[in-house]
């Protein structure tokens, strides 16, 4: 232990007369208390849990029984749940236990193992308590807590400048990609920098360690589902909304994040500038953050306030405490910790004011779902949450197909059971409709007017589609769409190794039906119409 570390650990805080170790331990205890008080599960998590239930019951990786479709974006998180679900056959406490374990380990390793001293550890916990997004999504049932833990382990392996760490770093980066693929732009610059410092054989070994898990999953995905990307990718991104419309919404997402979670954005911006100036590792982190944010803006951001910014925020904190430079800037701790504690108390134990969804479609999702899926309600209400979420065919919907007009489908899907065929409005679990243009609600998501909400672009039901589902025959009226429907049915329901199926897998993944979909969309002006960017800008200028 260095002399500076001994001094930092032994000093007392003038305002409170407490040692740094005592303050760090108290803040860690406060974090644990806040974690339990705010624990919740998002409705989207139950979309994956329906597939977990089908998989464990022997119905395959399906959402609607008999239809192979990947509704999850996190294979690693999914199979962790599936393994535990086999043992306990209970999902709510299972997912919260995994979330709590990952989040506790994340903060523990950051504050007690990776920080140079107790004073730095206390500041790390304070910075995390200041972030509403980090606290909100330290539970939620989504894959975010595991992403956080993997980022901490990547920071642990990345900063020691020894080539022996390269393969471990490559494996952790691959696991992060399997947990959430869009983390790769954030983390790859760190791996590339580490690879440049290693020898040729070590780089080749690391490349194999990094690429093999991802290639194996992509190969399985293509064989089993028929596509390289999950169904949620076209459902959320291939909407027909123009690039300028997505860019507008992406910038609105950043602006909304500044309003709703300003501490994360402002402190993250300061950490980004520090990382860029400090060292080559810091610059690699800054480049990764820049690539990640550019990607977020390009796709239109997200609809969950704070969630998608927690990964770069945490990586920047890791880079600050792992940097070996003795001249790194450390702020005065007492004011920051006081602000963090007050902010935490307000967020965790007070009723949040304002609307749950702002004018550009970004929502405080914990505020929306905590009254339904919060741990405190689960412990006090024995009937939660099955009551009110189960659909009964013939009573709540048609005997063959339950058509949902709402945007939320997770809880309903999980608790209704496999015997109910559910047609969701946003086509998250529909491989046919997910690849059709979305229903137009406006041209842009301008401030003050929600034209479309990321992840919530509803898909049309072409004439004859519902009749096709009910009868089992293809009754779609448009000939081009009818051929496309037959192809998706064969790929998602047909024998895995049939020659006809593999022929359609090739055609679907190379755009063979794009022209038929485009021609049908042009005859339906209520749908988003893809346009050239220059024409979109000219149209914007004429309207203004």
C-alpha cells in the first residue's frame, strides 16, 4: 500500500469527524438499502421470461408456441435465467436475486477492490448514487446489472499493462457482447489498444477467444431462428422512419436525459474530458463512449430514461479509479457525498412529480412499473402479480388469437401461458410484421409533440393476416406479402434442415422480398415511407 493510500485512509473528514473507511462503509450500506427499496421488474423483462418458460418446458426458444422467434437481445442473461428457472420454476424472485447480486458485486468491486483508497471508494459510491439511471436499472429484470458487472471486470483486466491479461479481456468483451450486442462499440477500443501492446501470437489467441462465442451464437441464431439478429432489431429499427427522423429523436433523447438525469450526463461529460486528457487507456475509453453515443443518436435513442447511459457512465468511473497516473483530479468528497445522499433520499422514498412520459416519448419506467412490480408490493400482496394480467381465450379475446392494442405485452404474455397466441401491437414477437413499415404517427418527434416513440412503432395487420393466423392457411390479399408470409412461416415453423427452409433463409436475409414490401407500403400512405435524406431535409424546409 502506498503512502498516499495510507494517508487517505487514515484522514478524518473535517466536517463529520469520520474516517474515510467509515464513510465508504456507510454509503455502501445506504446503497444496499436503496437497492431493496427501489427494486422492481420492467414489463419488457417478462417478454424474455415467456420464452424462458417455453424453453424450460420443452417448447423451444419460442414466444408463441410453435414459432421460433428471438424476442430477447441478451443470450447470456437469458440462459442464466433459464438455468435457474429449471431449478426453482419461479421468475420474479429469481430475476431480482440475479439483479441484486450483480449490482452489489459491481459496487463492491468498484469501491472496495479497484479503488486505490477508501476516500476514492466513497466518491465512487456517491457518483453512482447521483445517477438515477444506475440506481433504477440496478434491478428491473433487464440485462443491465450484468452489463455493469462485466464492465467492472473489463476495467479490472484492461488497465494492468501485461499481455497475459489480453485473452481474459477478450473473453469478457465477448461476454458483454453476448449480454448486449450494442456494448461492443463502447468496449472494443479498449480491447484494440490492449492488442496493440501484445505480440502476434497473443493477439491471434485473443481474437479467437473474442470471436468464437459470438460466432457460435450467430451460427445458432441463423440455424434455429433463421436470422442473425433478434426479432426486436427490425421491430425497433426497421420501421421505415427516415434517418433524419431518427437523428432528431436521438438528439431529443440526449436532451431528455439531461433534464431527467442531469447528474449522469454532466458528471459523465466531465469524466469524459478527464479520460481523454489523462492517458492512452483513457482516450480509448473516450473513443468508445463517443462511438456508443453516436450509435444511440443514429438509431433514435431509447424510451427508458437513463438506462442506455449507465454503461458509458460506469466505464468512465472505472477509467478514473483504475488510471495509474498520480496526478489524476479528485474532487473534494464531502460536498459530493452530501449531495448524493440528499438526492438519493428524494428519489428513493418520495413520490416523483411530473408525467411518467415526457413530450418526446422518454419515460421514467421505474415510476410507471414500480407500483405493479416493486419488491415492496410483492412482499405485502400475496396475489401479486398474476391477478389482472392473465388473458383467457374466449373471455378476454378471440379463441384463436389474442390481439393486443396496448404497447405493454410482457406481463400479459408471461402470465397468460403458452396456450394463448398473442399478437402484439409493436410486433416484437412477430417475425412477419416486424419487417413491415410502421404505422405513421407523424414525421418527426419534435419537442412538444410525440410523433413516434422508440421501440413503440406499431405495425400494420395486412388484409387477411389475422384470418391466416386463425385458419392456418395463407389468406393475405396482397400477392407479394403473401409470398413473404409463406417464407417467414417456413423459416420460423418449418423443419430446421429442409432445403426449402434454407433457400428462404437466404432470400429473407438478402432482401429478396424488400421490393414487394416497399410496393405494398407505397399503396398505404398511413405507413412510414423511407425517403432519401436530401429529400427529407427539403421537405422539412418547405414545411418550416
